[in-house]
């Protein structure tokens, strides 16, 4: 017979072979008196009767069934008469339904539990003794109601008691059953023991705290002077909670630690500072030279019995006297709150640490919070009292010390017993308690100084990844913030802070940002300990709106009015031409740039987009808003240009701004005029030319360049003669040159890359592939000659060629082509 025989009993999956053998033997002893089905039904009925008390176990239930149906030869059952009172020493493992009269020697606090099947219940361990033995008697969920009727020292009659061996310690243990009764006896009761004089006497021996020694079971009576917030912990993959209360009597103080489910006793008993309590029969232990108590099988209870405590005046440790010292109370005003830092503990579990700075009239010190304490709602200007902190050395603080917290530490935020202390400190630290105007920050020249701002985000760059010298990957993004002072400041967010979901136009409070002296202005850096808080609009009424700030900070300028070195300007325009992204090297470092031509009603200007800005998604015809570009003079073209980099913000114009930007057709009509070749002048831009393409150069359709130094090379060269670098894939420029004749004159013209592809109706990559395969630069001569006489209408710039001492055309767009 195997375990499947008892499927209907739903035995625990982890039942031991020994317990299963007991169940099997019990069934074998009575199988001739009861069928298998009846046996299983009786088992399930009894277990359902126990309900939440299922921890009593399957073996106990089976033995009960067998003892009622079997005889003394087949199953071990009670050798005592269940109707009479028996001695505790006479009961054995498996005895059921007997009665005892015993003195209550100790009562534990009620413990909650959850079974492996998810059922919840309660139990209480009561120590009982008669003149023969002292044992533990377990009260289960259905018996808990009886606890209100008994106390230590009472003589009690317990009926329907069972006995089993505790599998953890091998000791006998008594348990009450569903139908058990509990009755306190008086000396006049007929069941009161005649030999009561032989029973152990209960004496509530209260030990003074100063007399407690390690490894001793003691009871104390004192006053709760500290009830800290419980802390979570994780050990060997299991999570739990712990809290250490502090109790004082006439002779001293001691900590009393509650673990896991027992932490709930604080709420269950309503324990608060100032309560008088008794802690009964708990074990004392010594750790790191300090003696403490832990809650195991003893009990803590509130009592109305008070004791005379010495008048101990609370000693507040002055921050200016910082030195290594334990268990002190510090009271001060919060002058800085840093953001929580996440880390991984040595055991692989996540950890959390947060630093704040507090000050009193003697100085400032850092306070370190751990775990759940990092979630406390603490803000600048709050008063904070730390009870039970330790001052330790800290090389990373200005003072050289910090206040470290632990499980025994209690943190009070804005306690009621302030006595005007806050007001006096606020006056002293008023400049450190709030944000300052950006205009004032721009006057600071102390790099690294920390400041707070309250401002609105008006622009934001994309996240940029970079590699540090140690090989690690970093992230950074920047945003421009402005406040009512009419000034703007650039703020850089590094690593995890760069991933915060910012929204342009929203108000933010940024604390502990570090001053960085930029090239043109003061900037701010945001790192791990910097804290930023998104402020709801209902609390941001003191800040101008986004539109008001843009109007206040940026001067909107038309293209024709731009001057070299203009700052804090805004340009509203439409893209009329986009060049391909071009790669380059500068001092050995690669870079990319993309040029675009933008126009408004007054003119056209070249805008160069550098780095990540070169990848900005846009098309010809898109409207664009450019805030804070660099305006520079290009000596090569003798014209003003815009330079767009990470300090520039590129946005979509608002609906109102769009109304001021002409569409593409309107721009072309007003800006792009037709000119005869005979009337062209140096510096003409965006003029329209009509004429026939002639004199096409059939040589050198592709100009090959070194991919490293960009110098011209021959097609078959494998090593650059200029920089001696190996050439794997050369860069290539597609060139189609000739002249255009409109009847009034003739002028040289060169089409590059995209426009040359459009004329040849071939992709540059395909042309290169053919040239590389054939190694013949004249292979396309026939196709080129076929373009002679092609009538073109183009949009072009006019430039002066120093080599030929003549004007030439630099086309931007092919408007039409035909033979």
C-alpha cells in the first residue's frame, strides 16, 4: 500500500515517511472495523472541524480515529481515563481527550501563522505545571477566546487535551482541542487539587535592568521610551521585519526586539511611547558588549502599574561637538535632502541609502538613512529629531562625521515639542532653505557649489550615450530652465537622472544641483544625490507660463536681421533644402554634420546641425523653431550662418507661430526669382535658371577620397599616400559637370551626389560598384554624352571659382528637365 491509497485525505505533500507509516499502521489496526471510504470521511470531517487549527497535524487526527475504534493492543492510545483528572507526567505521545488541573506559569503573546495550504490561524503557548511536570500547552485559533479568562498563577482545569511529541525539539507538548473547556478553579471548587501545596508557585520576579545578565530568562517592568518604525530585511532569500523597542526602569534602559509576525504586536497592543509595559520570561543576550532582550516565547503586555522613574532630562547632542559616539539624540533643521541611491548588498539583494543634512545653532552634519527610512517624507525646512543614532567618521563629508541610523533609531519629523527652536534656526539658515533666482546663480563663480532652483523646463535635448575612460557606458541630456527673474540656465542630467520623464513646460524644483562654469554662462549639473520634484501647476502660479518665458528670454528675429554672435534668439522658418549627413574627423575624433537651408519671408540662411542634432527627423517643407542657435560669419561664403548643437533647442512651432511662417510655395514665389545668365552676380542665392546642359565632362564622374583624411586618392590605391592609413572602402563623391546656356550667356555648373543621381537616373552605390568591378573610369562616358542638350530648370547659388576666375553654378534643386 502506498501514499496514493490515501488520495482522498489530501495528505501534505511533504509528509515524512515516519508519519506516513504511523497513519498506515493506524489504518491497518482498524480496517476490519471500518471501510477505507468511512475512514477517509471521518478523517476529513475531523480536519474540517479543526478548521484553522489544521497545524495539529494529520497524524493526530488519525490516532484519534484509531483510539476510538481500536483496542490497546492495536494502537497506542490514552492509558488514562479521559473522565478523570490525570497527572501531566502520566500522559504520553498520542494520548487524547484527557483532563488536567495545573497552574498557569506563563502565557506568550498570541502568534499568527499561515499554513502551507494558505490557511491563516493563531496560537498561544501557555506554560502549565502540576506537582508532577511542567509542559507547554498550545491554545489554537478556536481556543484563543479562553485567554481572557486566565492569567499567570491561576489554577485551571483543562478538558479534552491531547499530547504529542514536538517534531522540532523532541519534547512532549499538550494541545487543546476544538471542544476543550478552560475553567479557573478557586480553593472552594470541588476540583481544586488537595495537594496544591506541591504545585510550583508562580512568582512574578521582576529583574531590574541593571541586574540583567546574558543567557538568562528574565521579566522586567518599565516604560516604553522609544518605538521606532519597523524595518524590512532579507536574509538567505527570505524577507522579514524587525523593530527594537527601548524600555526604561529605575536602573537603566534596554532594547527589546520583535521579529517578523511579532512586529504586529505594536499595533495589536497599541504600544506607544510613554506606555508602561511588562515583558515576561524573555531571554537576555549579549552582542557587541550590549545586553538586549528578544521576543520569543515570552510576553509583552501593557499595564496600569506605574513605576517611579528618575527625572532624566533629555540630552540633545550638539552637532558642533561631533565625535565618535553611540546612542545619541540629535535635533536640528533640515538644510539639504539628497535623492535616494540604489545599490546591491553583498548578498545580492537591493539596498537603499539616502543622505540629508541637518543643522543646529552649532553646526551642520550629514544624516544617513537606510532601507525603508529613505521613503520618509522629509523636506528642507523640516525639524527632525533622531533618537538612537550613532556618530561615525566619514571622510566624504565636510565635517568629517555623519549620524548613522539603525534598527534601534527612531526618527521624528516636526515633533510637537519644538519650543521655538525651529523659528530660531530658520532665521539662521533661511538662505539655505529654498530655491534662489537663476539671475543670482549666474553671478556665482564658485564651481561645485550646490544650489536649488524652482523653474520651468523650456527645452530638452535627447539622451546621449558615451563611453567613459574606464569603459563603462554613461548617459547625459540637457535642459534649459527659466524662472521669473528673466534668466535661463542650462542643466545637465547624468546617467539615471537622464531617463527621468521630463515634460517641456512643466515646473520643477531642483535641489542640490552643482554649479559648473560653462564657456559662456554658469550651468548646473545633476547627479546621483540631486533631487528634483515635479511641481503641480496649482503650486506653480508664481512662475510665468512657457509662452511668457519664451517671449521673455528669446528675441524672435527675422533671417535678414540676424547679426553675428546674436544670443538668446529664436528663429521661425521653413526647411527648403536638406543635404546628406557628412562624416568628418577632428583631432582624430569622428563627427557628423548635416546642412539645411531654411527660409522666412525675409530671406534664406544655411543652418548646420552638428552631432546628434544631425539626425533630427525632418523633411523639406517642415516648419521649424530654433531657440538659442550660434550665429556666425562664414568667411568662405561671406555670409551669416546658424550652427545648431546640443546647446540649441529645435522644436515644432506652436499653432500661433505657424501663422507667421509662409508655406513653401509662398516662399519660392517671394524669394526665388528667375535670372538670365548674363545678369548673374557673385553671391546670388536661390535664383532660378533655365537653359540647356552642354559640354558634359565624361571623365572622373567619381572622385574617390581617403576615409580617414578625406584627401583625393586613385581608385586602385589601398594605402592613402597622404596619411598612410589602409583604405578598405574609400569615400566617394559623385560629380557631373558641364555648362548651361540660356541664350544670354553660358556658365559652368557642377551637380553633386543626389542631383547627379537624379540626372543619371542611377544610384551612386550602383555606379561605384560598376566602376570597382571594371576598373574603368570612362565606362559611363556614353551615358554622360547622352545628357548633352538636356533642358533644365534649376534652383541654384552662384559662386566665384578662383581656379577659373569665373562664376559657376552650385545647384540646390532640379525643378524640371526635358529634351
